[in-house]
C-alpha cells in the first residue's frame, strides 16, 4: 500500500467534506461566529495530535537519548515549530490555536466556552471525563473522543494518520473554500486576523506541512502492510468524524436561521 492508494481509498469521504453544504450556510457574521465557536475545538485538538507525535517520535524527557529515525525527528519538529510558535499578524510569536482565539475575539465570537472547557480539562486531569460532561453537540464530543482515543492508544502511525489524512491534508482545500465565502459575504467586516490565520494555514499546509506529514507516514509505515492498513482505517474514521463535526456546525447554524426567521 502507498500514500497514493490511501488517497484514492479515502476520496469518497474527502469529497463529502470538500462539497459539504456547511460552506454555503455561513451567510452573516452570526453564522461565522457560530462556525468559529465550534471549529475551535478542532484547532485545539489538532495541537494535541501534534504534541503526541512529538512525544512519540522525539525525546522530550531527560536524560536525553536520540530516537531511532532522525528524518522523522526533523519532520515533526519542523511542523511543531511553526504550529506552536508561528509569526502572527502583528509580528509576535503565537501558536496557531492562540492566533485562532485572537481572530475569534476580533470578530466578536465567544471564546469563553472553549476556555471553560480547557479549564475543566486541567481540573479533571482526564480529557474523556471533560468531553463526556460537556454541553458540546454529540458529534463534537465524538470528534474529540476519537482524537484522544487514538492518542491514548499510542501508536505513532495511527496518530500520524489522524493528523495527516484527517487534518493537514484537507486543511488547504477546506479553508480555501471557507475563505472564499468569508470574503464574499463580509466585505465590510474586519476579518484581518481570521484571513491571516486561514491564509497562513493554506501556505504552510499546502507547501510544507502537508508533504512533510505524508513523508512522515511513509517513514513510519515503511514496508509494513499491516501499518499501512491501519493508517487507511484511521484516516477513514478521522474523516467521518470530521464530517460529523461539519454536520454539527451546519445544524447549529440552521437552527439559528430558523430562530431568526
């Protein structure tokens, strides 16, 4: 099995995401805020996938010892560098999650709910308890639960599959579509931080992180057909959970439209 064959086998799920009706549902600033207030959980748990990979593929403890594959060390550390400490619109260093929070606040979206959720994660010291007792939509809970189940299992090739095919590989196309709608629908609203965030992701993921993540998958699986098969299975599941997340956001926005009509 190869990257090309996996991409072919997961294309039906990718097509559903890339043609999802959610994109056309974002018609005003309230819709945009609703999108951001749920999508932020995907931005945050993506960072958790990233750090799980760094912990598995490099040495993050002392005493330090070199891990076996220097190429994989380089790939994940390069991705972490940009995702955790990129240059924000104002020239300062921020993680992409922090950029997203700032962008939300700049266009009036509510960040208190996700911040309260993260506080609860700190307090419970158990992400699964926090997910279960939250007021999040069931599909959002399922999305987060899947991510952290994969992380908990601890298999680097599976974590990389969720990270790569479920996220990095899709981000450029999805965000390009969303950005097109934003620019068309909100020409008079200051979305500079949000547009910067999306364009930065498009630039990094299409040109650098996407290819790096694909190479990381190849390095982790090698000639092990069982690992390749597990990568395909996790990738399909990750995409299906992402579809569920998109469905949840679309449902919420649709309910808002009915309330206002």
